C-alpha cells in the first residue's frame, strides 16, 4: 500500500511541477499582457496549476503526510 502512495505522490508532484513549468514557459514567450488571448491562456494555465496542486495535496493527505500551514494570516500575528 505504501508503495502505491509513494507512486501517487511522485506522479502528482511531477504533474504539479510540469504545470508550473508550463506557466513559466508561457510567460517566457508572452509579449503583450494586454492581449485578451494572453489573459485567457493564463487563466487556463492557472487552473491547471490549481488542479495539480490539489491533486498533489490529496495524494499527500491520503498517505498521512500533513504539514501545518505556513500561512499565519489566520493566526492574528
């Protein structure tokens, strides 16, 4: 069972990394941020990143790996 968890974690981490790289490559080639097609393509890439991040987190959680949030905005710092 643990082997399947690890394979899923690796796979989802790789998919997330690729989604981030796709966004980076997109911005490497963008020349006009005001172009509506740029906005649409970025929205699509951002959604893919969001889904990939969620899948990665789901895989980690299913394997029992959880890390407290590093976002202290709720803590009333």
